[in-house]
């Protein structure tokens, strides 16, 4: 059972553009939503995370938007750069188990010149 | 810098042999660590939770006798793939919460296992 659905599967964005990746979850007990960035052959690196008490969180060029009623959250990468080309995973977990993550299926982002 | 160290980064072994993968937390203690498995171009699937001082907790469908987990100390967890077969070839990644049980999860750089 896929508890966290992620889209699109792949994304091509021009340099300077905005990359948007969406995730939807089913389990209303989830209350911690991180995004991870993974380069080939490497482990995932924590990018940014949000809890449902806020609707938006911004860190540099990365913004998470959260819609609790719709059970959806998204990652926006502003001014996308070729160095942002990677696979991005959304994830979710429950209170007290913030480390036991359920991952989305991943989005392969390619930022072209 | 890296907060979770994993070794080796890659390993090739023959069918029927066993392989041990180490996961260390650097400069912090981790009573709990997590082992994930990732197939090419796929997502991460949680295999088991490694608990210091007690038995590991395995996810449904993961053979505990095949994937032996030992949390030897507050900074070290090991995953041993026993009697490896080609279908065990995968990318194995460990992780640990930096600041305690409900803290953000940090991952090691993974181990690429190839069984010939």
C-alpha cells in the first residue's frame, strides 16, 4: 500500500525556473514531512522539513507548502540550478516515530542550461 | 560534514557467502538506527529498526534470519546479509536520528552490494 504518493516521476526544468514536486498522503496520523535530495550513488540528504502546524516553510531557494485538509504537500525549488539535478523524495512519519519514515516514489529532476 | 558513516561503500561477493555492513554515528549516540534498501531508480524501503541493547524490529516480508542486525554499541549497528544470492544485490542505506528518537533522520552514503 502506497501511503505517500509523489509526482511527477521525472521533471525537466530550465536553469532559473521553478521546480515543483507534489506529494499526497493517506495516513492522517502523519505529522512530520521531510524532503530528501539524493545524488547517484549517495545516501539521501535532508533538505527541508515541515510539521502540520504551519502551511509554509522556506529555507533559501527551497520552500515546502503544506495543505492539511487536502493531505498534500509540495516542494518548490526557486531559481533552479544544474547542481539541483538529483532525485527528490518526500517522506512522512508519525509523532514519536519521526525517524521511521515512509518515502514517496521519488522525482528525478534535471535542470538544463 | 557526514554525521552517519557507512562502510564499505561497495562490495562484491559470491553467492552463498555472507557480507557485513557497518553503520556508525559520528559524534553522537544513536540508540536506534534504521536500515533501508533501495533498488535502482526506486524508493527507499525500510527493512528493519536496529535497537541498542535489544533485538531488531523487522518490517513485514523481511527475513530476519537472512538480514542479521546487531546494534553493538550506541554508535554502531551492523547488517549482515547471510548466504547472499544475486537477488540480494541492492543499495543498502543506514540512518540514525541526530538528536534522539524524534529527531530528523540522517543517512549514510549507502553500500552497493553486488552478489555474483
